[in-house]
């Protein structure tokens, strides 16, 4: 079964770019363009990985991650933050919130497949489906 990725991002160009790269790698991608939709999807699906933009207009990425961490069916699922914020401390804050890792924007098209594969490989344990 191809890995399923939930991707929450408000920027249309980023969604297009990331989806194109991940689908070319054989992943299935489900997108949400805002926090509420991301939460709704996360409740109803069993993704293998969640990719979340930290800067969203309504519920920010940090709050989304906190809520994902409270959902029993998402335990052990890698949550990876995406952000253009280069301010020192962003990475630490993302990890402290519960993210398993961090991918900086702009997206490195050549590096993304390897970054995603590494996070999927480091999953804590397989989950029931
Ligand atoms: Mn954004």
C-alpha cells in the first residue's frame, strides 16, 4: 500500500509543488487548505505522515499539532512542520509542540523525497488500519 500523507497548507503554489513531488514518488496525498479542514480530515483518516505548515490563517500549525497529538489514532504517526520562518527557536518550538521534525521553506525539490522517506522510516510503530 502506498503511504498516505495529509498535507495542510494555505499557499496554493506550495500545495501544487509538494503534491506534484510526493505523487511522483508514489505517495498518496490528501490536502487541506486551512486548519479546520485539516482537523476534520485528521479525525476521519489514518495518514502515515502529516505535513503541516506552521503559518495558517485561522488555527495555526502549532495548535493543529497539539490537537493531533491528542488523537489516539494518530499516535506514532510522524508530524512534520513546514515553515519559511527562519527565526531562531522556530525549530525548537516545533519540536517542543510535538513535531517529529521540520522542513524549511522554500521547499528543496531535490531533497524533499528523501526527507519524507526518512520520517516515514522512523515511524514509532505500524498502526492498525
Ligand atoms: Mn502558510
